[in-house]
């Protein structure tokens, strides 16, 4: 089973939580977006939450669920 990928990305002074290309939620603060993304990822196992910095580079990723697949890049 493939992992579902959620992203926390900067957009126009705020932060979006995305599922693929679909915006799931928008937040003013990054920590609120990360919390919302983590909550979604925990409900949709197996999944990964990828968090971007303000400049768009990858800051971190969090894996949720027991999945025998190798770690995503």
C-alpha cells in the first residue's frame, strides 16, 4: 500500500496543508499548519508529512504508520 503524502508549504504570507495538489487547509502560522497536517496524516495511515521552509526547501518529514516500504525521498 502506498503512503499518502501531505505537504506543509508557504503561500502568500501564510501556510497551506496540501494533499497532492489539493489545498486541505490554510493557516497564518507554520506551527498551526504543521499540527493540522500531522493530524490528517495520523488519520490516513500509512502516510508522510513533508514540511517546507519559507524558501521552499524541504525542512523535515514525518512518517506515520507501520509501512514496510522504504523511506520516501
